[in-house]
C-alpha cells in the first residue's frame, strides 16, 4: 500500500496505529502535492454493514472492499481507509471509509474506537456523510443518536462559534428510500437533532448557540441498492455532482486556511496522536501547531537552498574578499527576496500568525547571513575612499600652496558625499536595516580621525625637528655655562632655555601654519617646547651635579694657580697663600651650592635657596676655624633661618624633585674636595718657603776669601788686559740676559726636577734668541760710527748670516731629536719680547 501508484491505503489499522510512512508517500503523489489546496476530504460513518463502502465506490469511483451478501453480514472495513476519487477531477477528492459502528466484532462495550474514529473524521473531513437506513429514522440506536451526541459534544471542544470560519458539512444520507417523502424524513431528523442538541451539556458561552452555528446540515436519499440498482447508480451520479464546483447545490467548499496537501499527512498524524492520548483536541491550536512545523520546515528548506546557491556563495566570497563588489546590494537583495518569496508562496496556506512569525525568523536569519558581507563591503568601500583621501592629502601637503585645514575640510565633504552615493548604489539592501546612515556616521568619524592623524603627524614632525634643534642649541651653551658656573648661573640657564624655546616655538608655528590649530593647541605646543627646553637644561645640570668634584677642583685650581690676568702665580715671599686658598675655596663652594638644587625661575632670592647657599658657604668659614674636628665648627650662633649643615637630613622648603644633592652628599663632597685642595695648598706653601730660602741664601765667607786669594792673579790679569775685560763684560751681560730669558726663578718654582727639564729644553732657543738680539744691537751701534761704518755693517751682516745658517741647522737637529722621542717632554715656549732694558744689558 505504500506504493505511490496504489490509489488507496489504510490510514489507521484495526489496532489504532497510524501508518505515517504510507500516508506520506500517498500524499506526495504529484497529483496531490502539486494541487496544493485544491483538494477536499470526504468521510463516511454509520452502522456496520450499512453499505458505506458501496456508497463511496459508486459515488467517487473508489475500490473499497464491499460486503458479500451471499457470504453473510460481517465486518468488511477495519480501521480507517483512504482513497482518491477517480471520478472527480477537481477538486482532488480524498475519501475516507471508517470502520462501521455497532459491530459485533468489537463487542458491546468497546465503543472507544468508534468515538475516536468519528472524532478523527470530524477533525479531518470537510464533508462528513452519515449513512442511515430510511426505516431507522426516528429510532434511538438505529439512527445513531448516541454517536451523534458524542459528535456534537466533542464539536464544542473542537470549534468556537466564529461566524467567519468554515463549517463542517454534515450530510445525512438516507439509504433505501421508501414511499415516505424526503421532506418528512428531514422533518423527523431535524426534530431529533434539535432535541439532541438541546439535551447535551454545553459550556456557558455556547448555551445560546444553535446547531447551525457549528454544522452545515444537508440531506439526501438514495434508492435501494439491491432492488433498484439502476436508480441507485443514477442517484449516486447526482450526488457525485454535488461534490464538484459546477453544481448549484455544491458541497465543495473553498477554504483560505486549508492546509496544503503535503502538510495533510503531518496534520492527520498529530490529530490522531492527540485523540489516542485521550486529550482534549483543540483544532485551532492543532492548526497552529501544524503551521509551526511546516513553516519551520519551509523556512529551513529555503535557507538551505540559499546556502547551496552558487550565485549566493560566489557573491559572499567576493564580498568578504576585501574588495568592493559593484552592485553587491542589488544582487544580494534579489537573492534574499527570492528566498522570502519562495517561503511566502509555500507558507501562504498556513496560519497567518504563524506564517508571519516564521517569516520574521527567516528575515532575521537572512539578515544575519548577509550582515557580515554587508559590513565587509562597507569596510571595503571605506578603505577605498580612505586611500583616495590619503593620496589627495599628500598632494595638498606636497603642494603647500593652500591651507591644509581648508583643503582637508573640502576633501572631507567630497569623500563623505562619494561614500554615501556609492553605498546607496552598490552596498545598500532595500528592506534590510543597513540604510547607510549608521555606516556614514561611522565612516565620518574614520575620516575625521584620519585627517586628524595626518595633521598630528605634521605637528609631531615639526615638534620633533624643533626638539632636535632645541637640544643642539642648548647643549653647547648649557655645558659652557656649567663649566664657567657664574654667580648668576640659574638666571642665565632660565634665560637660555626661554630663548631657545622661543626660537623653537617660532619655527613650529611656521611649520604648522595652515593646519588649523586652535589657540589652545598652539599654546600647548609652546608649553611643551618650553618644558622640553627646561628638561634638557635640567638634564645637563643633573649630569653636572654628578661631576661636581671635578668641577670644584677645576674651579679651585683655576682660582688658586692663576691671577686676575689669568697668568700663573709665582709663590713669592710676599704672596698670601692662605687668603688666596680661602678665596678659591669660596669659589669652589659657590659651584657646589649652584649644583645642590634645581632653582625655578625667580626662586634665587627665596629663603629656602638662600639657606642652601648660606649652609654651603658656611663650610668655607668652618675651614678657617680651629675649634672643630674634621673642619666643622659649632653654628649655635647662626640665625634661625640657616640650615645646620652638620645635622640636616634634607633641605627645608625645597621640593624633593628639585633636590640634586642632599646635605649628606654635600658634606661628603666637601670633605673629598678639601683633601684634594689641601695638597695643592701645601705644595704652594712649600714652594713659597723654598723661594724664600733661595732668595736669602748667599755664599759663605770662607768661599769669598778663597775666591779672592785663588783668583787674585786672574782678576788682576783681567783688569790689566782690555781684551779679556771686554770679553768678560760681554759674557756677563750675555749670561744675565739669558737668565731673564729662561725665567729661571719661575721655572725652578715648579720644582727642581720639572724646572731643570724645562730649562734644558729652553736653553737652545733662548740662546739663539739672545744672540740674534745682540747682533741686532751691534748693527744699530755700528750704524752710528762715523768711520768704517759701511765695512763694519758688512762684517756684522756676514756674521749674522752665518749665525742664521748655524741657527737653522741647529733647529733642524732639535726637531729630529723631538721626532725620535729623545727628549723628556715638551714645555710651552714663551717668546720673549725685546725690551730696551735687555738692549741696555747687552
């Protein structure tokens, strides 16, 4: 029976089992499935062996098994059977033959299946035939009144008295009509029906309802099948015409809410399951349930078909490839609309509320499916326009002839307009939530962000260049100031930082002109440069604080070893070495004080920083005191505003961020400095003492007497010989001039060994210089002689030439010895100036 070619099948077997597979195959036949709603269901009920199958076969052309009268009266139909009418082409007519009631096979008490099958027929059929013998009209059992009462009572649970709904046609077929007119039979039957309707218990809301509110009751009578077969066949043809649309008294009903044929199997199965479970059957709720199932299936089928569509898959792949797809929105909208139209065309037969609900679910699912491609396309569109904007902004910056702010604003408007136009043309999907406004707003923020980033890059580039220039201009000057460490160091550092920041600000203002910076932004950039300039200066100062010891030693050495003219001091007997040392230490202490803390602009006169200066300078005064160990004395007499350098752990009133050296670091640095400076002072004092001893030292008396006794003859010979006398005078003058030329006193003040080494290197050049000046003096003297002046001048000139040649040869030899490294060191040579006094000595 499961073969689709078979024209009939058993829907429910005798045990009450619904044969789902067979019914689904039967309903999937092209004639039924393609007909959609063009069908009607006719069912028949009545007593067993009352000719129900015979009636259906003659009227609809079915082939249900009929009772063989010669074999005896017995049950021929078991369960519920269904067949398609072969004599009615339109609408497709499905005929159900129910198991007869009041059969002996099930027994007197087993009436449950009768009620269930009757209820099933009432729920499924559009026309319910009630087969009654004419001679049973007016009887209680023969006319099936108990079963009719059951139908009426259950009907109140199945339907609500809605005037717009389609009523089930209840057609009473009077079999084996007699001489009693049909009108009299109808009158009797209607009276019985009214009594039964009035007698059944009805809910309060149906108490005033009439039978006609629920059923369209019709009547017909057929001739005797066995006695008048020709008349019976004719009556059957007449009745068949009433199931077509052409008949005036047609029983066919067109229902807009009729389920499509392919959903009928599901509906019948679910109805029977509810009936078998002996639950109250709510037919409208059942239709909603069927609509839910079928609409969900249709929705899923449409989604699967869309996902399997190559056009859709290709479109999604292109859309997610990062490239703008021309007319993406229109193409996607057509595919999605096709999906929705396919759903609506198949779901139109089901409950409108369910259909709309599932349609919304389908639309939500389609929206979810297309959301990612739409966002990808919106992103690709944005990227494309951003790239174009970048090129245009680069051209504006490269050109430089127009204001960047004005050009950027114009390009922004053009870009947004092009984006909106392209989105509407290529991306937007009509009927979906992406209308372009949200995307345009997001893209507008992206454009603004990009323009700001380009502007910020220009500003950052200008600031970076300004910082580099700032660092280069500050480093040299700042280091020079720290090396000099003048009394107004911090004022000059602040002035230096301010001037450099001002120049850098002017360069930045020129570089960012036209970028549209606000006054607040320009002021912020100027503040940043000022801060950067001062941070640079402060960095150098902090580095200087780390090298404070070398700076203090250098300052002390400069002040101690050099006089006001920056010439080296000679530690003569009259030089006050302690006073000079104290002054030099005060100068070194000023360096230490300046590097103790960072001093903000205008803070030099504050009490906190004045206290630092006083505390550091106190170290110098403590050194001159003799009352404390390690060079420190009590300051109990100091003013209350001063800092006790001995016990202070911090600088009062100075922020910690400004402190470069804590008090304990200052004390440690001063101790180390004093150790170094004391060595230099002791050396100076030793040199002074040595000079004093050298100046006061004379030859012993015995040496003088020995020279007079032993050298008397030579002395007398020198006096008596003019030649020796002149040579002696000349040698004396030459030696005296050479002594002053070599600065023997100054060189020996450096120490015996350093002085001897320096004199050894200077003896040659000094001797040549003295000889040259002597010859020049003799030339001048000879030029004033009246006689032999020309000859003397020629002689002296030749001697000078020979002397110059000898001098040049000696200089070459000296240079070669220096190159070979034979000398012990090079000392700075000082070219003596020719003075009238030296000439006089000569």
